[in-house]
C-alpha cells in the first residue's frame, strides 16, 4: 500500500495545479465507474448550487453528471480499511464548479449502498450521504431510493478505450477538488489521483428517473457516457474558503 501511494503521489503531470504540500488525510479507491452526463439549463441548475460558487460551463453549456461506482478501502491515514464500512456502492449527482481557477465538483445528491457507510462518510466528510438500495450485477448498476423517488436500472457494455480525449471528455472528468457547503461556510477538499482511464460505453438499457429541484435526469436526455475501471484517490482535509456572493 505504501508503494501504491508513493506511485500515486509521483504521478502529477496531468494536474492543473500542484499537489497540496500538506499531508493527505484519506485514502480511497473509486472503481468500476459509469458516468452519465447531462446538458442542463443554467437557470435551473443555479438554484441547486450555493450562490457563493461559480458554476463552470463548457463552451457555454452547463452539465450535471450521475456517477455510479464502487467505493473501496476508504480510510483515514494511518488506519486500516474495514470492509463492512470502507467498501460500498455509491451514486452521486454532481455539477461543475470553477472557483478561483480550481475546477472541481459540487454534489447535488450522494447515495451509499450501506447505512453505516453513509453515516460514517457523512460524519467524516460532511458530504450529504444517504442510504439507498444500490446494486451492481453483471449487466449494470441499479438503484431504488424510495425516500427520494430515485430510480436507476442499467445494462451496458464497455467497448473501446478513449485514447485521445476530447476537450469535453477531460472537462467532465479531470477535476481535482470537491466543494462542500456547511452552515458555517464553503469548504474545498483537494484530491489527487492518476489521470482517468476512460472507455466508451454501449448502453443497452437505461431506466432512469432522478428529479432534483427543477432538473429531471432521465434516459432520453443523456448527452454523453463514459466508463472507467477506476483510480486510487488521496484526499486532503477540507479547508474553508473565502468567497463573495456570486451573481447568476
């Protein structure tokens, strides 16, 4: 494990800004990721994001992504992973932020397949994890969140590796911080991982129904799909950032 972390830290040429000089706080692995990307109306998205944050756009368009994956071996530094808590399936709905030149993501919603994992992750990170019935079988990802009315059923096949990424491919995936709003302010988690290996996906079935605010994510408005086998990730302590209230 020490060698793996050393290798991760030595691979940084793809980053848009330097790795933090302070010591990392958490280790985790994000594996078997299905990215469903949606182009959304900026005016509808604005109401779901703290007004202090600047929503990032690609060529004048705003995006939201639903990402389903396996979280594995999440643990604080100097403590071992404990599989009943450290390993779980996650689905997050995220949008894209560019604050002070640091392009990151903001979670509109975040779900975990285990109640205890959701509880611990929410306590440690402050991120709004909630329990949901997320499953992964040989065909794809499935989720039923009765409390929120969220539904997902997918069947997909991973095809060719994307060896030459488009500007949008990189814009949607190469993000090295997470933004979080707490009652006492806005915080940023710096993260680091190798550059994402991305693959094309043939989506054979998708039943999707996620409504957040006035944004409705469904199978007919998917703009782009990616798959990645995953990356090891290091995360730093959340730091409060000074912000002025933004304008739409």
